[in-house]
C-alpha cells in the first residue's frame, strides 16, 4: 500500500528489495534496487548507501555463483 500511496518514495522498493534478498530471492531484490538506483536523482541522500548495498549484493551473488560452479 505504501508504494501506491507514494510511488516516488524510495522506501517501499528499498525495503521490499531487502526482504527479497534476505529471503534468498537475490535476483529479484537486486532488480528492485537497481531500478530504484536508476530512477533516483543524482543528489538523493540515499543514493550512495543504495550503491554500496547493491555492490555488496552483487559480490554475494558472485560468490554464490562461484561456489555453485565449483561443486
């Protein structure tokens, strides 16, 4: 409902992306965060934090992929 009430607010996609990632749905969470980053203004105060979290998620996905390939 929050996303419907304020579709341009960064909170709903950020927290949905976080919940998806924490529940193992990494690609879905990453897609939400990447979209949020792409549509965030360059001077948005949350932008740098989101970029850092996205980089951490990318690194985690890469480690998982490498570990799966090594099995």
